[in-house]
C-alpha cells in the first residue's frame, strides 16, 4: 500500500469543556420529516458473483435454493427488511438488452460483460428472475434502463412488458413467458452514469436524451413510474445544475454517486490491512458526503424550493482493492469494522437530509464492494454476514421513523485531505474535520426514540450525555457492534468475529441519558 495516497493524522484536537466527552440534546416532540425506508436500499449488478453464486445459483444447484435463489441469502435479506433493490447495473445497465434475458433460460443468448472482467454473461438471470426476487423479498424493484447503447423503443417496450396488464404486444409476450399478471415497478432510472460508462455525455446532451426517452415511457394502468435521471458523480455540481435547468420536473428524482475511495488510478488500499492514518482518512472522506449532499441540495432548492424532486444516492460505500487471488474486475473485497463505521456515519448523514434524499443504495448487496453478504459461489454453501450487514440490521427501526434533529457537541480531529500536497499544518486549509462522535435520532410510530451513536476514536471511549425532552422516558436498551481491532472482519472460518451484542452502559435518569461509548464502536439505543 502506498503511504503517499493516505492522510497523516495531526495531533491537534479541539476539545470541549471536558476531554473526550460529548453532549447531545434531542427534542423528541419536534420531528417532522419521515426517514424513507428506501434510504436502506440495496444494489445488485451483474458484476462478479453478486448475481451468479450470490443471489442466484439456479434450480439445479446442490446449494440449497428456492427456484434458483439461494435460501441462506434470501433469509438474510428478509431479516434486513430490504425496501428497494436496484438492477441490473451500474455500468452493466447500458450494455444490457432486456430481451436477451427472457424466455427459456437454455435458449437465451450470451454476451461478454465488457465492464467487469470480460466474464461471459449467460442471461439466465433476467427480468422475471429479478422481479420475482423482489416479490419474494417484499421490496420495490428499481430498474436501470439502457440509454447508452439502447433505443427508445427498447426501453418503452421493457416498461410495457413489465407493467402492462392489458392486451398489448409486450403483455402478451410476458404471458407467453409464464407471467400472467404485470409486476408493480415504481422506480425507473433513465440511464446510469451518463457522464462516464453510460455514454460519456455532456450534461446538456444527456438532458435532451432524458427528455426524449422519458416521452415514450408510458405509465400503465395501476403503475406510475418514478422517473430517475442519471445524476452527478460526487463533486460535479455543474451536472446537477444543468439537469435541474433542462429537465426540471420531468424527473421525479436525480441520482448521486459517492464512493469512499482514495482515487481511481492505482492502488486503493486493502480492506483489511491499513494503519491508523489510513483509517482516519477513510472516515474523513466518508463524512465529506455531508457537504456534498448539502451543496447538491442547495442547487436543487434554487429550481425546486418545494423539494418535489428527490435526490437519490443510489451508489455509495467503500471501494478497496480486490482481495488477492480473486478474479480481476469482479470487485470482491472483504468488509471490516472500519466499513461498518463508514456505513453508520453515512446513514446518520442521510437521515439529516430526508426532506430531499429519498433513497440510497449501498454498493453492493452480495460479494461486490461493501457487501452485506459474502458467499462461496460453487459449494458447499457457506455464507457470511459482514459488519456492514449488522449495521443495517441494527438500524432497521429508523425505517419510516420520524427524524429528530439533534444538537451534538464533541471533540474534533483534523485529518489530512490529501497526502501528496504541500500544506501548512498551522492552518485548517487542506484538512477535514472529523468529529469523534456521529449520532442520529428518530421517533418510531410506537413512540420509542431510537438513537444511533458511533465513536470513531481508535483508543478513547466517549462518555456521552444525552438530554431528552418531549418524552417520558422509562427504559433504555441497546446493542453494540465493535471488535478488538478495527480491521477485524468475518470470513467462512470465523463468521461471528464481528457481531452485535447487548449493550449495558446506557443509564437513564429522568430525561438524562448517560452513555459510555467504547472506542471504535457503534451503538443503537431504544428509549421507551
């Protein structure tokens, strides 16, 4: 790993009144915004073994399955209450022609996956297989349509095939292929990463393409599409401005992609072998999504002050080097406690912006990037739940809860923004601020208050004093996710090395809650 691409942690720490302490004030009767369950969305691309060997093994596999879907993965995803699943890409979406993935599986044509390792795709997992999976998981499908290499007619027919219950040509074709009733498909992306692998377009050109494609995507009876434009990559604020100007309310939502990644050239670093500076750099980079979202929201507010157009962070997460010995281009990486902290901090940020952020989809659900689940793909059928999975499972009570604004005061570290740039360490320029505590709070329909806390310090516990008003608190319970080392991870030999445990260090006295938060830990509390 090249040291030069990572940060160096400096010693200066701005302290609050009492060292290593944090205070939080929550008004439990002041919330107005609902946290959309879609913020806990997943992403499944035809990439590596996300689909084949991850979600799907086929009905003839020796691995236990239901109609070809892995039973262990199915159950794990049901336990997460996955609200929405994005498919078939990603970059794969703009090489994908949906008619290749329907009809008898043994008669479907194959193609080369040009984006991801040149693997031959046999199209045995197509429209029926994906939409049936969503029904089994009781989640909304999110389809990414092919603008880059596809046609208006092809996309329009796909929408008709999936959603028409009438006597239309595509509905008849669907029935011939074994599905009588139309599926419900709400979310539809008109292209993906149009600025890059989706066509290398300018925002002006893409806006015109969106308007053209969108014209022919007709809502069918009983199915109204939520139309999503291919939005910006992280800091490209011009892209968002142009789309707001040129597309405007023709779109229901616009996407945003943000990866916690050291760069796109050369090594990105190991998922499990990193030093303290690299760890803190990662969390500083992760937290920068707060400012990125804020700036995109400000641009959107100028044209859409009523916030009718959603911002969808439909690709996010960590991106490390592939694990040694795995296939190049398949993006298989391990998942350590560090990744779990990235997930917790990111979700806490998304909660803040739920007046505009209506969906987020972590990349990706199985065996790719910051995955929920890792599997062996050929047998005998091992499965591992990653630390990131456990964060999503612990955070389930936030889905559809009412977001509660909070006032957090805690110690702050400064971490280098870049290492390969000369900086004056006496100034703040070139450094990111990294608060040692991240927090979020929400009120459930039953009246409980859910509080998430993350202590990013590697060696210092945080005593957190939480003031609650607007609730008659009687009881507190919680769970914690931590481990001996922040680089710890779960594998087939040690599947439970990092897993949640009961948390006992939260004490309630009237409307005051005192929490002793261990170093490098994530805690979710329920106050009743």
